[in-house]
C-alpha cells in the first residue's frame, strides 16, 4: 500500500486500542517542550504589545526576547497584525492584503519615491479624538487639511517629510529642493530617478520639471491605478499616520506639526525597520 511496516503497525495498534477514533490524524507536536518560552515571558510580550503597539523587531529588544520568538508568541495567541488595528485604541478595524513581489535598488539615490498624504487639521483645543465624535463639526468652514509631502530613498529607506498648505506644482518643487538638501546632508549626494504617481502637479508642473532638470533627475511615473508600484512611500504614509499623526492625542494642529521633525529623526536614526533586518535607515549610509 506504499507505506512502511512501522506506519501499518501504528495504525493497527491505535485501532485495537481506541477503535475508529484512534484513526483520526494527530499532531506531530511533541508531548513536552522543555525549551518553550515560559507563560510568564509570553504574558510579558503580550502586555508590551498592548502597551506599545509595536512590531516584533521593536518589541524584542524591549522585552529581551528574540524578534522571531516574539512573532511566534503573537501568532500563537492570535494577536491581530498592527495594520489591522486602530493606532490609538489598538482595536481591530480592518484586514488587508500584502503582495509577495518585492524589489530594492542597489545603491542610495538610485531611485526615490515621492507622494502626498492628506490629513485633516486639528482644531484648537483638540478634535474628536480628544472630545469624542459627539462634538459639533463644521464641515463647510472647518480647519481644512494639511498636505504631508514625503520622499523616501528606495535602498536605504531614508525619509524626509513636511506638512504643507497644498499640493500644487510650486509647492511640490520647493519640497523636492529641500528634500535634496536633506538627503545630501545625510550622505546621498545625488538622486538619479524620482518615482511618483500621476497627480497633475507631478505630471505637468513646470516648476517640478525645472528642479529635476537642474539636478539631473529623471522622472518616472507609476502605471495608472497601481499605487503599489510606489509602495515604499505609500507604506511610509501609513507609518506616518499610525506612529505620528494618530498615535497620540494633540490639542492643536501646530502641536502635531511640531512633532513631525522629531519623529522623522527617530524614524531615520532609531526606529527598527523590518525590511532592513531590524536596523534603522541610517545604518545603510556612510557616516556624515
């Protein structure tokens, strides 16, 4: 029958001892696991996840457990992924899919990704995240929006962001100029290619084209309706929302804008990045 004598003997013995229930497929997991993480450590990991709402690469050093062990503990206890949770409350709000197609350029500055994230401004005294959704809201003459412009290097994941008043061509061009200076200060002397979506300002702005020409930057555009092609900056947009804009409550818009630069410094120099083996973006740059 194409099976070993030992396998046949096992099934016969189980049937003689237990009857039909003995033929049910059993787990190959060992009866005892002396090296398994203790329940106390598991509870410590779960408590740290609930408190800090960080991934395994960040939680591991905090609790003194390898990142891989942290991941296994979270999966064993069926903890939801961070992308499925509200960044402030930690409640599950959605599920999402991920693609297995990944790429990475070979050197800093070979390709950078640029995009804009639109965020509602916070009224003075705080918005609904402070006072609840029951507060009156002026949908016509409200506080308006901030446009968070971001640039990310494909190889190092070094990021630069600014909260600006609009997303017009001149604004995008000015942001790119300042981002080029920021990248140069951190060791990326030249940007070779710039990838964006097909927004009007990116496609048709004479100011942006002038900046690219002056710095010998070649513009590239993603295929329409394929935002995952600009996925590295799209992922940064989500990180900005979960770890900066909505991670804590702010009582004014100016307070939130002022918190962007310190968070960006933390992102580039301290925050562990899963795509970089748990190291920050600055680890892929030469000392400057």
